C-alpha cells in the first residue's frame, strides 16, 4: 500500500472510531445509570444465616425499594431455578415447595428435605444425571458444595387487582406483566453439610460522608454537583460527596488456605459494594474492599435524595444501609454533618 493510501485509511478509521464513540455517547445518554432507583426493585435478599442447614431455619429479608404502595410477596423453595424464556422457573414443578406470602420468609428443614426427596425421581424421569453434591452414592466430605435456590416475587397490590394472590406456586411461576411494578428472582444459598460450612453475613457498621461518620438519623444539606474543576474536596469536583463504607473486619471470614503457593496466610472473604440512589449518579457503580470509597454526584433539582449501600461477601452473605440527604441550591458553610452535630467522629 502506498503511503498516501495508508494515510487515507488511517484517517478513515479515525473518523469511523470518532463517529462510533459519538453514537455510543448519544445512546448512553438515553439510559439511566444502574444505580438509579425509579421503579420497583429488589436490591438484595439477606438470609440469616446465609446457608441452608439440615437442622435450623433460615430467614429471608428482601431490600425492596422504589415503591411506596402496599406490596404482595410470594416465596418458594426450589433446589434448581434459573431464568428461562424471560421468566424465573423451577427446574420441575414437583420440586417447588411454597414457603409463604409475607414480607419475610422462613425456610425450614422440612421445605428443603421434602423437595430434595423428590430430586432422584424427577431427575430419573427427565434422564438427567444427579448433581454430585446431592448424590447419595458420593462421600459428603468430598462432594462439591451445592447451591440451592429460594424463588421470590414482589408486586404492588394495585398491579394484582387489589388482593394478593394466595396460591404461591401458581403466582410465582406466572410472568410479571409489568416489570415497573413486579419483580421476580431467586436467592442462592449453599447447602451446609457440616457445622464448619456455616458462616455469617458481612456487617456494615456505618458510612463516612466527606470523612465524617454519618449517623442514620441525620439528614445533611448538600448542593448539586457542579463539576467545577477549580474547586475540589478530597480530589473531587465541587458538589460531589465523598462516601466511604465502614465495616466489621471480623465479618471477613476465613474461606481456606491461600491459593498462592508462596503464601502461608489464610484466604478470607472479599467485599463488593453496590451503590444506589433515587436521583443523581455515582463516580463508580461498584467498589471493592481494597478501594471501597465512592462519590455521590447530587442532581441539579432540589429535594430529598435517598441512597442505599449493599455489600456482598461472595458467599451469599449480604448487608445494607440507607441514608438521606437534602439537595438544595445553596447550603450553609462548613461540613454538612458537623453543622448538625459538631461532636461527630471526623469533625474538626
């Protein structure tokens, strides 16, 4: 290829790349960030404990946001459930065990054992091989860990005609007609074959706003994010709020020996933080325990703004907290928390 041809080709490729980037930017601007809460959503389901045991119950509590209307719930245990045809389905209806219709649910050993007792027959009928973790011929000590599912469905009372469905199995298997007001999903839980396999949820102990510990009963006043490059706080543009999770180090439990052949220490859980709010945006949608900090970018419109922080430990353990700020065009001088409570940890 002649030099002139190469130059022309590079110029054409650069133009295509620029147009593609512009198209992506234009398309991206039409989508809400994943952190924005503007419809019914289930941000997490906390199980206590976050495992299923042969003895002892497990209580499930959902974090449901985005709706102030009365809600209907359905819960069902199914060893194997997954998305199929746009729906969450139990592997076979014979395995589904209704658990309840309350805002929380308690899974008992009876739910688990009744369902698991049917697994060999169902798998034999369908010609499917039994999972090693549930195979009675396999030594439990050497069998791989098995994760089972608890299915759930949440919808506004109005969307189901004013009366919550009583038939859990029928309703939980039916599709959500309007996903703005109906959410279906499942919570994974490991089947603990021994006491050593039982573990706990991580524990969020608080949140720091611009380096000051933020009590849950204080609503600070903040200004909109202006993006002024000449005015920063902690390296953030003016109006951005620095947020730092605080968690219990004791809740980072040991998983096992380190996978690094040259290391002699333990391998512990790691934390993933997910950020949500009713308006505005974040510098990061997610952060991790090695670099957990984030920044909230408040919107230009005034009014209250609710935020949620959800933490996961990678082993079905979950915790969360929530705070509220008041966005106003102008705010008083000083730290937004310290003007309300000067004695807070971190105030000058």
